[in-house]
C-alpha cells in the first residue's frame, strides 16, 4: 500500500514535470515564432526520455530533457541523499546506506520515466488527432 502510494505520487509529479517542460518549451518557440515538429519531438522523447546524445537531439528536445533532469536530480537525488544522510547520522549507521538508498530511489524514478513518457506522448497524440 505504501509503495503504491509512493509510485502514484511519483508518477503524478513526473507527469506534471514533463507537461510543464513541454508547455514552457512550446510557448518559448511560439513567442520566437520558431517552427517545431512536435510529433517528431514527442516520438524522440518517448524513445529515450532521459538520454541526451550530443549532436543528435534537437535544441527543443535537449532543452526539455535538461529541465526534466534538473527536476529529477533535485527531487530524487539531492533531497533523498540529504534525508537519508540525516537519518543515517541519527541512527548511527554508515553513510554508505544513505547512498545506496538514494541510488535505489533514483533507479526507481528513472524506470518510471519510461512509463510516464509513453503516457504523455499517447495523450498528446490524441490531442493532435482531434
């Protein structure tokens, strides 16, 4: 039950972060009157939501991925490492466990990004179909 609550909360947060990153990027491109093939960008994002390959990604895609990685790094690496380190200090256990627990959280979130990216792309594709 607790794991399911954590996953649902994490999924909602990740989905909101992806929506926000895309909407800000789209707004910026519209303001600058730059054209972007949004369906192509969505497909690229779905294929590899966290990977950045220098020279292959478009600026639109790279910008979105950087924003998402910053959010993930802050909320799913920095905050857990501080929390787990404080907990390990209070309990008097080695800091290694704090790093291992943080690594576990980060891996869980990274695996959920594949699911979130697919959901988001499918939702946006339905918008374009109407």
